[in-house]
């Protein structure tokens, strides 16, 4: 029983606020929503974090009713060691694709694979 009480006190202690963490001020914020389904927003906070996004409705499939939202945007922030990292992204019928100088990238495809894919496409298989 004493162990349960001790664990309860430990859980309460760990849940308590840690230090004097103050809210980060938003220094600019804009948003727009249009009747056609397009939108955009952006904001910047006092710590240098920036977020921007825009999107619109698009036919994403073969049928007229295959309508979806396609979006693009970016965000950047400063790491604890002072490096600014930026991620640019697109979310559309091809999925979510993010790019950034700090993100890992796959190695290039070997030449024989590129040739094989080109041959398959030329043959109408792909």
C-alpha cells in the first residue's frame, strides 16, 4: 500500500509544471477562407517559428466526384543550438512530400533500374 501512495505522489510531482516556461507570443497571424474551398494561413511567433499553408479543392481522381483538398506549405524553427531548420511540403493526390536540407534523402536509383523502368514504360507496362 505504501508503494502505491509513493507512486501516486511521484506521479503528481512529475505532472507539476517544470520551471518558469512562459507562453510564446504570436507576433503575426493571417488567415483566409474562401467560398470555393481555398484557404491560406500563416503565423510567426516571437521565438522565430514560422508556419505557412495554403490549399484548394482539386479533382484528384478520374471521376468528377473525386474532389480533394491539395495543400502546400512550410514551417521553420530554431533548434536549441541556434540552427534554423525549414521544411517545405506538398500534400496532394501523390501523398505528402516534405523537403528540407536537414531531412535524409534516399540514394539515387542505380542506372540499370532507371533503364528497366524506362523500358517498361515504353512497352506500356507502367
